[in-house]
């Protein structure tokens, strides 16, 4: 399989992960997100087929947005002199595996690729956490892959805020 970054001239292939919003994003919005600098999308391709995709954008974890008990755990990851009101993060904006590839470990593999690439520091900027607003049904999947739940101070609707510490990725 090959990981490619979506470009404006990429000829989009059909993709079905069983979720209309995530299918629609890839079909109708992903290129516009790229062109308007809102998010980059990456495709995991198996020959001509898109087996999975995800998109990434900048984010931050802020003290004001999450419960004190969660913030204490996050603060503990830093020396006292670096106890700030927020910490830089990258958000996993969308994440989906095709129904044809489901439950074969591809989601786990795709998350490992993301974590490794982020740890390798390919960009020019810096961040500590990977965040996701997870579908409630997918929370166990993220927990199995090292994400922790956050309790937001404001009601979040039908998603669960979660984070992953990039520093917990072991060097290859
Ligand atoms: C969630 C998703 C990405 C997982 O991809 P996948 O390739 O099937 O995942 P993997 O094969 O790596 O892992 C499967 C494991 O996660 C668990 N899992 C996956 N989806 C789950 C779900 N919706 N609810 C509960 N557990 C789930 C499986 O039980 C399995 O556990 P096991 O390893 O103990 O057997 C995929 O189901 C998907 O694309 N769903 C629709 C879109 C979606 O919900 N995206 C997340 C948006 S936040």
C-alpha cells in the first residue's frame, strides 16, 4: 500500500467507509480544504483503490476547554517552568477505513503511520499532541491505540474529545 498526499489534480476514486459524512468529505470537500489551507488529506491506496484516508490540521489543547482533572494530567508531562495555558497539537480531522478493508488492522496501521510521521518531525513547526473528536462508536478503537479521553468544559454533542501524546511514540 502507498500513502499519498491529496493534491488538487488527483483524480478522486470512489470510497465507502459506511459513513455518509466521511464519504462526502473526501468526495466533495477534501480538495477545497487543501486549497483554502484548512486541512491536508492523505490517502492510503491499494493499487487503484482507496483503502483509507485521514486529514490533519493544526490545533491546541487549552486549559479553559477541558476539566481541571484532565489538565493536571497534561501539565504533569511538562517541567514546572513550562506550565502554560495551552499546548500545541495537530488534529486528526477525519479518519476512515473503507468497508472492504475493515477489521483487518488497517485503522491501527494508519494511526501508527500518522504517529510515526508526526514524531519524525517532518514539518517546520512543533506540537506535542495528536487530538481527535472521535465518533462515540469509535472511542474504543482510539483507546486501544493509546488515545485518552478529555472531559470538555462545554457540551460537545455526539463526539468525544481525545488526545494522544506524540512523545509516547517509541523511536523505530
Ligand atoms: C473506526 C475505523 C477507522 C476502524 O478501522 P479498522 O481498520 O476496522 O480498525 P482495526 O482493524 O485497526 O481495529 C479494529 C479494532 O478496533 C475495534 N473497533 C473498530 N471500530 C470500532 C467501533 N466502531 N466500535 C468498537 N470497536 C471498534 C474493533 O473491535 C477491533 O478491535 P480488536 O483489535 O480488539 O479486534 C473504521 O471502523 C471506520 O472507518 N469506521 C467508520 C468511520 C469512523 O467511525 N471513523 C472514525 C471517525 S472519528
